[in-house]
C-alpha cells in the first residue's frame, strides 16, 4: 500500500500534465482551449491536495513505537552499537568509554 501511494504521489502531477498537453494540442478553437485550461487548473489543484494528503499520511507512518525513545549509536565494550528505538521503561542509556576528562580527546592542555 505504501509503495503504491508513493508512486501515485510522484506520478499524478505528471499524468495530469500529460493529459492536459494531449487535450490542448487536439483542440483548435480558443474557447475549447480555455475550457481545457480550467479543467487543467482543477486537476492541478486536485493533484496538489492529493500530494499534500499523501505526504501527511506518509509522515504518520513512522517507525518509532508510540511509547518509545531513540538511543543514538554508541560504543559498548569497544564495539559499535547501532541506534534503535526502545520503550521508555527500558534502561539502555549509552555509556561512553572516556568518562575520565584527562583521557578524553577533547581535553586541552
């Protein structure tokens, strides 16, 4: 569902433009062209509304659990641990290897 929605959000404005271009090149009189231009504007407005709604829908499809927090990547026992979302009640605070200010690379003379 998500992939189809993303493809539609991307292709819908192009499809509306292609339909407008084809209809406009087939009509010769200016009154019909004005009507096609009005329809194109409505189609463009509909496309914009669909894109905004699709974008808002995709923003709501996050990967974080509803009650969780992000633990950034860190090192534990000399090994890199990737970042992850964990529940609030789980105690997995990242600990640094260089808690001593004298051995920290950022310490000055």
